[in-house]
C-alpha cells in the first residue's frame, strides 16, 4: 500500500464514523422537534417519512392530538418516579390506554393488531414512527404489561 491508498482508506473510515454518529443524532433531533407543538405541514412531512403510517393508524393523527399525546406521555413519565413498582405498572398500563384513546384511528389499529396476536402487535408497534409517543410508551413497558395490554385490546 502506498500513502495515497492509506489516506483514502482513512478518509473513508472517518466518513463512515461521521455518518454513523451523525445519522442517529439527526433522528434524535427530529424526534425532539415533535416534543412541542408541531404544524400540520411538519406533521405531514413526518407521516410521509414513514410509509407504514397509512396502515398503522398514524395517518389521521392531528397536530393537536400529537401535542396532547406528547404532553400526556411526559406527565406520565414525570409521575412514574414517585410510585412503587406495582403502582407504576398499573399506571403505565392506564397511560398507554389513555394515549391510544387520544387517536381513535390509532386505537382501532392497535385493536386490530392485538386480535392477530402478540407478534402482530409487536410488528404494529415497530411500524409506528419514532415521533409517536405511543410507540415509546409501549416499548418501555415490561413484557408482562404488554401481554396484558394485548389481552385488554383483544377483548374490546
């Protein structure tokens, strides 16, 4: 190897490292931008970025619903620190249900996925956009709570 080949390899490696670090940071910024209120144009762009939005119930979420859901998720996270483990799990279950109720289409999609089974429900949750607070509330829940949620939704 000559010096030019080594330089090219080093530059390529540095670019790969930079993109590996920059891409998650850009996604985190995108998610944090939605924490406050978003405009209809911004929300439409976020929905367009996820091709599964039309099928998973996110396509009908309004900016107002997203703002309410985000505020509810933040409030639930803040109160979670003060409770005991059992109370925390029960509270988290209720919080997830309340988040789903904020968007009727999201609730319908969750019920539909739950009726198909646990794996279908997990696939549905994974198909939700990163800006959706429902996704992260469910992903943060313990496994037994997710199974209870599936059972609850299946019986609706």
